[in-house]
C-alpha cells in the first residue's frame, strides 16, 4: 500500500510540469533598445473582455480567448505604443484571429506568423496573439524590435 501512495504522489508531482506560472511577456524598460514600459499591466478575462474591446470581444471569445494582458510603452520619448498579449486556448485560435487581419499588411519575421502595418504589428506564437499598436506612423524597425522582445518572453 505504501508503494502505491508513493507512485500516486510522484504521478501528481510529475503531472504538474506545465503548471508553473508563465513569465511576464512584457519586457521591462531598457530591455529592448529605446523602449520603456510606462504603465502597469492590466489583465482582462473572457468574461470582462468587452470592457477593453468594446464591440470587438466576440471575435476573440469565438476564437477561444482565455485572457488579454496589456501594457503601455514609449520609444525614445517620441512614440507611444500599446502591447496586447492575448492568451488563447489553442494555437488555432491565435491563427484564426491573425488570419482575420487585413491582407494589406506586409509579412514580418516574428513569431510563427506576423503582419506589419504602418501603425501596428500583429503576430502569433503558439497559443499567444500579440498586437502592438502605435498612435502615429512609426518606424517598422522599432515596432519589430519590441515585438521580438515580447516574443522572447512568451
């Protein structure tokens, strides 16, 4: 009987390999050249996503969103950006959202797939979908650098 208890304990301990908390996907200030994190991270779940995406939450819920974390950044004191990291139930959910983006974006080398626009870069990596949006036209290199900084933390 003792032996079976030890085996059960080892099974429970071993089954929690993927249970550790994910690292913070947001690079701290200075971790990506020129970029500073300027605010606290906010998190929304599928239940209250409508508070963040007024009118757009249904698309993400339909694709299996679990949560979104969002944080603000500034590039060299002249460009502001918002980084949204959506955690989906599956990689297919992240792919579904990315595939719904306008085809006018240029492919970019970040994550599993990405699109770069004048003010936004959107990419997916596994079950994560990341959207980085600036409020003015921005240098694509700066946006991609921040995107790669986030990608490295996913």
